[in-house]
C-alpha cells in the first residue's frame, strides 16, 4: 500500500469514527483512542457535537500525567461528581488547531506554553479565559493572558556537582564561563530556549536588562560568541532525561537544566553531590488553554481551572513533580525542606526573570540557527 493510499484509508476510518461519535455509538474516550491509534485527526469539515459528561485534560504524559490525575482530576471529581480524564498524548499547537478547524474537538483543556497560547489566540482557535471564574490574583504577574492562564512554573537553573568541583561551586553564570577556576564539562540545552539569557548575564548584564540587550543584533551576537568561547567544555542535552543522566553519570559538573529535573536529581544523587541556584534563573510558565467548541463547555472548564488554583493542590504538585506553584499564596504552605528547590519561593523569585515569549516569537528562528552553529562548528 502506498503512503498516499495508506493516508486515504486512515482518513476514511477517521471519518467513520466521527460519524459513530456523532451518533453516540462511540464514546469520547473511544474516539480519542481511535484517533491516537491512527495517528491523525478527522478530515477538515467533519463535525462532532456531543453533550459532554466529563472533562478531558491533555498534557505531555509520563509522570506528569499521573500527578495531574491524582492532584487535580480526582479531587475535582470528588467535589463535583464530574469525571476528569487525563490524556497524555501531548497537546501540540498543531493538534489543537487541527481539531478546532475540523470541527472534531475532543479536548477540553490543554497544558500548553505561553508561546503556543499566543499563537493559538492569533489563529482564533482558543477561548478567552473567563476571569469572573478564574482568579487573576492567583497567578504570578505576567502569566494571565487573554486566551491562556498560568498553571505552574518551572525554571532554567544553574545546577552543579560540588564533589566534582572540589567544593568550589559557581554562584552565577559568569562563574560558569570561568573554566580556570571551575574546570570540567558543562551542559546546555540543544535548543536556544532558555540558554541565551545565561550567556547574557555572564557578561555582567543585570537580569532585568537581559531581554532589552537581546532585542538587538549586537546583543544576540555577543551571547552567541560566549557559547563559542565555551564549546569545548559543552555537552548538549536534548530532553530533560538527557540532562538528568549527564549528572547521574557524572559526565558534567555544571549545567543549565530545568528545575523539575533538579527536583528529581536531589533525591537521586549522593549527599553533597548536587545542588542548584536560582540566581539568574529563567522562569517558564505552563499555560492552560481551552480549545474553541470544547465538548464540556466553557463554564465547567473554567471551574476546573479555578479548582487547580487552590494553593494546597499546587504545593502537592511541587512535592510530587517539582513544578512550582503559580499561586503566590502557596509559598507559605511549602514544606521548609522544599523551599530552596521551589522556583516560586520568595527568595528564588527575587533572583529570576520571567521567560519572554514575545522575544522568542520575534527572534527564535534566527537565534536558533546561530546558536546551534556556535555549538557544533
């Protein structure tokens, strides 16, 4: 069977699934499973309409799926009687758009990012957040958008293995570029996201001025040049697990990694062999987005988002997964032993900047190419 024929056959099966869903002969869970098995979404023009009796929340799977189910889904069901299904297949912006444009929306709420939330709003495929139900005061400033609202925070942080460094530990990004006093391999992300900021701060630029400097060609060029200086000491990481393994296997002594991976490493490595500083960290928010025409309806999903804002639930999320509470009221509830690992503790907030998705929308494509070139050429 040719690729074209195979695609046509899959599309025909998808259309049949849509019709059965519309007729009530296929449940929404069954429909989602069928689409996942096919690896496609229904053809444009197919319409799905069903009175939802559950909320389907989509995230990126793995442990996060289990934690979301335990902390948010089960507690919401206990309070309201409404089942919440967690789909871990990954709510990419392309999938959300395809669902909405095809009229085959089966997701109610998606765990997205700020950049995707902005793009999806511009494309007209998501709904405005109802701030009469969702409380803007329960998210960090800068994480409430028209068509998206923050649900947690993770950070790009400076991680180190003090034992490999003889106890001489970098305190800031300038130290990371000092290979004389801090010898050994470093790790940075294969993608430019979250990386140029550290190279800019390593030049002595104040955190609050980082994006203003990077908004110029000279600023980007200077940050790229810093990576050329250091490239003989760099091993790149592509996934969070890559960065975690580099520390576990002691291939690197220093790195710019996600705070969620640091949360895991603190329990996996021997005492005294792992620590992080949030000094110069870059906070990245997860963002809830609601597809247009979601089956559960707008009001019910907004109530679920409001439920997820409860500080005690966000603290539980931190304990289990390392994702920082986005509700400022949660800070006082964080156990003392986790405060230094929490991206949004008052002490850590004071030393970080918020990830600037507007900057990335403008510069990422060009900066990505130069960054990768600096690392490998």
